C-alpha cells in the first residue's frame, strides 16, 4: 500500500510538472510558410519582401518569447508570422501573374501588327 502511494504521488508530481510548463510552441507552420515564400521568390518582389522579412522577425520573436515562458504571446506572434509569410507568397504570385499577363499582351500586339 505504501509503495502504491509513493508511485501515485510521483506520477501526480510528473503530471503536475508537465501541465505547469504548458504545451510547447509549435513553429512548423510558420517555418514552412516562410520557406514556401522564399521558394516562390518573395524576396525579389518589394512588397512581398517586406512581409517575408516581417515573418522572419516575428518567428524569431516568438522563439524568444517561448524561451522566456510567454507561450501565449509566442503563439500569437507565430500566427502573425504565418500570415505575413502567406501574404508574401500571394504578393509574389500576383507579381508573377502580372508579368506573365503583360508578356502575353505584348505577344498579342505583335501578332496583330504582323497580320496588318
């Protein structure tokens, strides 16, 4: 009986310690979004580059907050980092599509001129 009480109290201590530290801050989504933004060339598009840099800074800030035990603030900053990285992706794609559309329009004009 005494052994069961000691094991039970040790188990309770371990569970309490685990709950006190809270869940770990997960950076995977933000890191993946930043990597995706880099891969689509967001660093080369001025508007997208700004948001990509913001995402990097927010990720670093979140890691710092998490290391100081401010997990709620860190989680919030990670969401902002992910959102900024996704915006960088969209802005980069928008610029690519605008460039492709301009090239297509130029080809159409050339074809029209050639057929006159």
